[in-house]
C-alpha cells in the first residue's frame, strides 16, 4: 500500500511539474496557460496529448520536436522528475493530512519560483500573494508551536533581505525579500534563518563553479531565488537535524 501511494504521489508530481513549467514560462510574459495549448517555439507545431506525457514523451522523442527536431530543454523532464520526487517526499515526511497539503503547496511555490527566476530573473507578485493566502489558511488550521512563530518567521525573512538590500542594492532584489517573508510563514523563525544561511552557502559554492567554467560572468546579475528555494527545501525537510548538528559543534 505504501509503495502504491508513493507511486501515485510521484505520478501526480510529474504531471504538476509539467504544468509548473508551462505556468512558470508563460506567467511572466502574461500568456494564457488555461486555454492556450502547448506548441513548439520554433515551428509552432501544436503538441498532441502524447507529446505531453511527463518524462516519457521527452525520452521517446529524444529531446526534440516531433516535426522540426527543435531541441527541447532538459529542464522539462528534470522539473517533472524533481517535482515527482519531492511530492513523494512530502507524503513520507508529513505527519498529518493538513501537513501533506502544506508540503505540496510549499513545493509547488518553490518549483514555480525556480522556473520564473531562472528564465526571467523575476519572482511574480501574483504567485507570492496566492501562496501567502494559502499558507496562512493552512497555518490557521495547523499552526506552528508556538503559533506566533509563523509571524516571526515572516518578519525575519523580510528583514534579513531588506538589510542586505540596504547594504548592497545589487546583491538581492525585492522579489527575494517578499519570497523569504512568504516562506517564513511556513518555516518559522529558526528555519527561515537556516534557509538564508543555506542559500548563501549554496549560492557561493555553485557561483564559484559556474564562474570557473565561464557559465556566468563576474558582476553580471544572477538569480538568487533558486538558492533560496534550495535552502528552504533543506530547511523544511532537515532543518531540525541541521540546527542540532550545528549547535553540537559548539557544545
């Protein structure tokens, strides 16, 4: 039964991952994603349903458009597989149905933010407002202990990036600031701080590697949202373990 349920979560995760790619690419451009069918950006071939099967279609088509052989970004199957894995992890990690719902919403926001920030270096306000409303509703049903930890997390997340922006306007943007505030509602005070530290560490390490291989250029804008998302994921699923490990280093 556990294996079957896990497979269902993975399957739905891949489907939602495919949908998130569409939303993430179209929303910043204000293109409708509700009634506009997917098509090849090169030859405008309208994709059939069998061209949109998560992961499988990419493999069968060998990463190319069926008609013109235009190369399809590997980010599509990667996003689908990652979302499927994370949805399954939500099922295994959450203790209550409400927490499962919160976890799925949390993952959904992070995946969408990674896509929009990677493609356009934008974190849409509409997404943040929608998920903030959803997070507050769920936290009213199943609050953190103590309940005001969500408020403290939101304020702390906002203020951390606000101070960074005051110190250096080029370092981060207002989108990062608002994202941290929204994530703080879910994570609380200690875990939003952990999120920021992990985001900075991962951003520094990956940034050095990308510079080394000339994938990015020094003093050029680079999206920080994906690193916040990575830090938030690690903090949400392993934050208590990481905090406990860190504190033990000094005891």
